[in-house]
C-alpha cells in the first residue's frame, strides 16, 4: 500500500448505507455475510458503532462496541494489507481493561494470521451446516405427548424468552436475548409467526421450539431457509423432541418453497451435530471467534 487507510465513524445515514453496500458486496462474493444479524441490530439500536475504511475509495467497513469487533475488506481490495493497517485505529478505541471478541466468518488462514499478529486467540468454532434438497422425515414414534403449535405474538413472548434463557444459559449471545430483543426480531421483514413452532407438554407448558428464518432469495439463487434457533427444555431432553421439532421445521420450510435448509451450531455441541448430520446436513462454512484479553495484559 502507498498510504495507510483512514477509519471514519459511519453514524450518519449515508455512511451507514455505504457500510451496508460493502457488506452486501462481500456477501455476494464470499457466499456468507461479514456482519451477522445481531451486529446489524446493534448498529440500528446505537448499541455498537459502524465505521468505514477508506483509501481514496471505500475499501472496508467495521462494527465495534460492546466488546466485539467485526471487520470486512472489499473483495477487490484484499491482500493489500488494509485490515492490518486499519486495525490499530480501531483497537485504540477499545478501553484498556476490556476484552475484545472478533468473528472470522469463513475461517480464512489470513484471518488466523491477522488474529495472531494482534494478540487474539481462537475460543469458539461455529459450523454452518446445510442440506439440499430438504429431506422428507423418516417415520418415527412421536416424542412423548408433546404437541407442536404456532407461536402467538403478545401471548407467548415471556414464556419463550424464559425458556430460551434456560436452554442457552451458557451461551454468550443466544441466552442473553430479552423481550426487547424478541420484539426487535418480530419487527424484521422476514418474521412470520407461522415460522416459530413451539412444543407443549400435556399440561400446556412450553418445552421446546424451532424458529425458522426465511428471507427473499436473490434472482436466480436457491431459496434457503434457516433453522434460526432450536431449543428443548432440559427436563424434556433425550426423548426425541429435538428430532420431532427438526422434522416439523423442515416440513414447514418445504411448504414455504425452500430448496435448502441451513443452520448454525457450536462445533463442540456433539449431540446436536450428530442429530443434524443424521438428517443429512453437511458442512457449508466454518466461523471462528477470537478473543483478545485486556489491552494492558496483551502488551
């Protein structure tokens, strides 16, 4: 590079639109989005701050705040050292006593080298699995007396939030979802209450759910439906309810015209990975989360 890129806060509407264009362009080339849904919701709510990286032209974008960093370089501008040059300016904005987490979507070797250079260590591996075409479920005995119903917005919200918090008590992101977070997702264009399936026991208690996310596909692209989040109450684990919910969700995706199904799962969640692979899901991408300790401890 002839000069170091500049990092600019992107808080006005025009700059945020430029951040979205960078993300959309990268997604069209890479096949996966550089900023996940939570990052974009955090920007919209003002919880995290977006940035543009420029070198005459816009060459990248980043989202920083709440102990997290996401960074993407425009595909045509990669392998020019832009991320290495921009990172110091971003890291200067992190409080000295704060841990910082960063996702590498796609687990590129270059991202691993960059992480090591700036003192980040890998702490989580997230698999994206896919299956196409969506399989017909094999006949199986039903999971006990559980019945599958549809989520009722405004009625089931609190019960769902409580169950989700219990199921994902040790998950740093999913388990922290609040009623406000649920409401924000219900306001998204893709939300359809018919795509949130819930399981109830004989007493009417919610004991599981399978939330689907179906977004409009680009022209000519296959329609991919996502198993957005699936959970089973610990008391109901081991009875086949997860498989029942998966089969119900896959059936719903077929009804909605989806040609493939996708989901994310922690690589070390062996029972879940085993279930999904038994349903025909295979590896699509691998994401790695890196963590950097307090700045004063990493120098």
